[in-house]
């Protein structure tokens, strides 16, 4: 039986450790960490996601707020708002919620965030620091994956890792973090030849391509560790039955909501071959918000000149 990698459990541990560290900081006379999210426009999904980050931060004792701007905001006005946050000593972390409305230069706006407050790890300086093996911030999703692998004591050094997907948010930083742990890393994408064969050579297989159930049993080596980053919504009843045959829980959920969530991996097929696997939902997803608050704590400690502090099993280990 494959070990089910429980992202909810790991995320709860990280959040609890951050909350304990924040409490100690404040008791020692330091100010609590501060995080500000910048939300542009009225994208419902973005509002939900930002709300979950703000709520998680507040539970951990982090001062959190949201700056909401209309979709009609100009690039200059948005830049000015970011620069004000850069100059605010009480703000340790800045999040620019993506995607931005059409017409706004996403990359140029992200580059306006101070690298010291870039808790999303999207600034070019932090991207460079990752590949140079220097201290900096790493995007929350791959950082969370590495933390989960560490807490489940999954060995990495010397193992073959295959990352399917090459985005700046997940695929590329994931490859960099795996290299740090002495994996031999292959990054696959839409033009990779013989994808099945390449994936079957993986001891660690990370799927981050954004296509529902793209990877099946034929992509998974016996005993591989499978990390599924994808979150896709299926609305076709026949497809639900194909991917989850005989799964009454999934069928009931589909009948109630008209859709179910699936990853980039055909879970039913892969779980029979994997030694460990993340479910969707409940696997990688919860780790993202947890690592954002862990990054905010790290940013605050650095900016306040505090010594590093062990947080139980240290959720920010992957950032150094």
C-alpha cells in the first residue's frame, strides 16, 4: 500500500510551529510579523485565495491586511502602491495576487517588490539566489513539497527526480530545490519526447503541468514517490467514473456539486504502483498557504535582526 502524503497534516504542523515562534518573538519584545496582500480586480478565485492566506496568517499571530485596487488601476498606480508597502517598516511580506487583470505588466510589477519582502519568491533576485544556492525566498508550493518530503523522511540524495512542468511558480524552482538535495533532475514539458519512458525512470515524480489525469500508471515506476501539484475540475460524469471507478464518495460529491477535483495524475491508477503519493485534494494544496506564513516569519526575523530560531522541525529550513 502506498503511503498517502497528508498535506493537511503537514500544513497544520507548520502553522502551529509558526504561531509558537511568533508568540515567542512578541514575548521577547519584537513586533509581530506583518503581511500585506495586493488584490487587483474582482476575480472570485483570487478573493477566496487571498482570504485564506489572511485568515491563516491571523491565526498564527501575523498581522495581515489586504490592499484592494480596481481592475482599472494603471501600472503606475499599482507600482506606487507596492513602493509604499516596500517603505512600510511594519510590512515584512508582500504578496501580489496573480493573475493580474489584462493590460498590467505582471513581471514588471513583481519586480517592484523588495526582494527582502518577496515571500512568494518571484523576484528575479530570489530566483537567482535559489540557483546559486544562496539564502533567499523560494515559491511556497515547491518549498512546501520539500518540507513534506523531509517530514515523511523520504530520501532524496542520489535519486532520480522527474518534474513534469517548467513554470516559474512550480516546475523550475522545484527542479532547483531537488538539485540542492543532490537529486539527478530531469525537467519535462510539452516537447519532451518519450514522456512515459522518462517518467518511468523517476524515483521522485512531480506532476505540475495543469492537465487533468495526464499521467497514468504507464508513467509511474514501481515504488516511485508521486507528487501531484495539479488541481483540475472535472464536470463530465463519464470521466469521473473512468478516473474513480466504484468510488462512491467521489460519485456522491459529483452528484452534489456537479464537479470533482482531480490532479495531473490518474490517482487510482498510480496509487497501485507508487510507494508514496499525494492525494488531490488534501495533498500539496494546503502546503502553499502554510509556507507563505512560514516565509513571512522568516522575512520578519531577518528584517528585525533576530537570530534564527528553531521552530520545532523548522519549516523554513528550505529557504536558507
